[in-house]
């Protein structure tokens, strides 16, 4: 039995925790409330972005770098996200504004 929180509760808990620390997170797209995959659009507030995609390996949460190791411009980040949402309409997209590029969610970045 899968005992993970539904995606909508998990996302909202992270948004509240980040807000308490002065970090802005916004839901750009709501996906399946129960089991939607999460994509993080990391806005470094310097016109550069990174995109992380949630993956599970052996029940462990991890993140892959959708747009590569180096930050990209917003158009490149948005194009990647658009391709993913066409492929998986249940995906959630969360924008995180953090000058250091931190994602604020648990899980290792691969």
C-alpha cells in the first residue's frame, strides 16, 4: 500500500513552509490532486532558471535536471515544461523563487 500524502497536500505543505522562511512558491499548474508528478521551475531571480522533475527510485524521492546542469533562460525552461505537460497532463508545476537555486523539497538532485 502506498502511504504517501496526496500531491496537493504535499505541495501545499511545502509552499507554507517556504513562505514561513520568506521563500516564494507558486503553483503554476495543478495536476492530479492525488498522484500527480511535480515539476519545479527554479527562478534564481537573475533571469536564469532550472527545471527539476520528480522521480521515484525504489520508493525514494529524487529529482532529475530537466534542463541540464546549467541554468537556462525562461523561454527554454517554459518550453521544456510545456513538452512535459503535453506528455503528462496530470503533472504539477511549481515555481520556486530562490537566488541560490534551492528547491526546498526533500529528495536528492541527480
